[in-house]
C-alpha cells in the first residue's frame, strides 16, 4: 500500500493507520515522532510481535549504489529509531536494495547509535551551536552546498584548498592555521610536520591558498605538448555495478576540422566488440595521434580493456605511448583559484557549459541502465551526448593550458 498524498501530518496519520492494519508493505510512509520525521522507501511486515499485535515492521531503502555505504546504515538506523517509538520494538536488521536489485542486510546496533549521536548534534545546532562546514567530496551532491560554500568563503576556511579535507583540517586548525591567510603565510617546512602532509603537498597548499586569496591563476611550470597533426580527446563511461565500459568517445581534432567518434557497447556483452572497433579506428589513422584524457580513470580502464579483450603488439604503442593525462599536466603547471581540479570545475571556470546543465557521470550511468531496462534509445543518445561534452571540455582545458603556456 502507498501512503496517500496530503500534509506531512496527514501522511503520518495514514501511515499509523496502515501500520495498525498490518498490511504487507507500506510505500513512502511518514514516520513522525516528536521533532523527528523520516520517510523510508518502504516498510515491510515481519512476524516479530510489537505494540501493534503479533507483527512489526522493518525499513527498506533503495539506493543507486553497488554496495551498502555507512550513510545508508545511519539512515536506516534513524528509521528504526522512529519505528521503535511508534510500535515499541526495534528489529536488529534493516535492508538496502542496491543498484543491481540485490538486497544487503545491515545490522542496526551501531547504525542506531550513530543516528542517535547525529540527532543529538542536530539538536545542539538548532539550539544555537555554531558549526563550521568543511568542504569534502560529498558537498557536490548535498542540498546545502551553496549555503556551506558561502559560509566557507566568508571565513576563508582552509578546506577550500583542493585536497585539504576533514582529516588534515583538524590538525592544522589545532596548530593555529585557521584560514587561507594563515596557510598562505605559513612555512611549508612547518606544515609538512603535520601527519599526512609531506613537503611537496605543503608547498602545493601554500601556493593554492595564495592563489585563492589573489583570485588569479598562477603558472608554476611551462607544460610541453607534442606537435601532432591528429589530436584525440577521449572520455569513457563505465556501468557501476558491472564495471563494464559501455561507451568510449573520441573527439578527433585535425587542422581542417573536428569529428566525434562514439564506440558503444549497447549491451554489456558487446564490450569486446566495442574495444575491437576502437582499435581498428586507431589502426586506420594515417598518423600517430596524441590522445588527451582527463584524470587516471581512462588510462586505467584502457589497460583493463586490453587485459580483458587483448591488444595486438603493433597497436599497443599507438595507444599507450600517446596518452596524456591533462589533469596531471594542469596540476603540475598551473594553480587555479578554484576548490577542485575535477574536469567539471575546471572547464566551468574556463567558461565551458555542458548542454545538459544538471547531468553528471551518475546521470549518464542511469541513462544507460534505463536504456538497458526499457529499450528507450533516447536514453542511450543522452548518455552519448553527455560524453561528447566531456570530450569537448577536455579540449577546452588543453587549449587554455597551451595558450597560457605560450604567453608566459
Ligand atoms: S555542503 Fe555542507 S552540509 Fe553538505 S556535506 Fe558539505 S559541509 Fe556538509
């Protein structure tokens, strides 16, 4: 049964009604207890007795994830607490349904403890405790992102420095390095004494802090790009649960124009065929290309594809000797006034805009899964279009770095 629409209180009342009736499953229930509210994906009946009678309920959540994560456990622990206050019993486990439709059962004892601690902290914040946010990889997906970024920028928080997350911020704060100015003026030798920060990283974060304060990019070394008649900008997408590469896309750039080539495994079992098509394309090029990609994902997975499906010795150098990781080149040659060196952040800072503004790699994977499950070809096309933009963005970054290098 699905809880009917209405105000939160009405939906909570309908949920209680369905709980008392003992129906098998309750979809989108509203669990309301004091100042707490939780909406699991569904509740399922068990035969463990509770205040309701000779049955009770346990929460189940559905997540686009290949394995259960700590945050899934805490969420289920929170729902278990709410259920306990509604029907007087807490069951020892709860389930999460993963992206491959399998169920993972999670023990609730420590998850409930973590949920209790978080509730206590949230109540302290509501009562006026000031909380300083820390920039982390979770922030991009978080609805508080804009608010927290503003707060962090206002206090010039040191977590705005790329790579300086929670684990390093605490020890640095304890030594008196609280804001960007403190880091920009610090001696790298002193910073390198902090656990997890070596000399090289210390020098990098000092530079990064001063560029963030200054707002202008700074060249630190002149990158060398090989002269090549054919440049390829390569990007690929991977299906999360199977790790199958379903799309390799190449923007081929020559002096007389450019063209996209999409190598697609329309079904996971077509990966080998797609790989062969890519190799045949590379073999057919009149000259050795330079192959630009962004970050290590592409080079790692090209090697895995070669292991899975083979690579002729004459094609191997054409592919692997010509790969250039632009992320590495960028970080070694220029410091940018941004908080992350991910392709999205860097290309957006350079003015590049993705056609589908809300899309990201997770959305592209979802489109591919939808194509597989529904056969709707539009979903496959959207995934290909998204990837084209990633190739274009990679080219924009390369051209910018090359042009800055020319003018230094
Ligand atoms: S945006 Fe704010 S609330 Fe969200 S994860 Fe980042 S710091 Fe935490």
